[in-house]
C-alpha cells in the first residue's frame, strides 16, 4: 500500500523578517496572517530597523509514513492559490 498524504490546513503566506537586532533572516509559518510584532529569536520589538515582508507561502501536509510536514515555496511571487490538493511527501513520494 502506498503512503497517503493529506492536507492539514489551508496554505498560508510566509512572514519574512530580517531582524535589525540579532541579524537573523527568519521565516515564520503560522496559521494566522496577523502582522509580526517582534523577532521570535531574540524578542526584539523595534521592527522599524528590521526588514519585514510576506514572501513565499507554505502548506502543511501529513504523510501516513513520515508524519506532519510543512512545504514552503520561497519564491516571493507564489500565491496561496497556487497550492493544489495534490502535494507529495518529499521523503517517499506518497500522494
């Protein structure tokens, strides 16, 4: 029997943050599209000196063999509408 992949949630945009304090380039994938208010790494709240954008998108899936997986498309122009219902497990090819 082939592994089965199911969608766990609707696709979401990635929040991208280049923190002005710690300097990390961070991608945040969340179930919300609320605005970021601080760096999740260092807690820095003065985001005026940071670079913020919504770029890329992600989809959570579950493979019957490999468990929960988040697939992120880092291309800035991707839309959540680009995600179909036929993603594959990147570890075993299950669909």
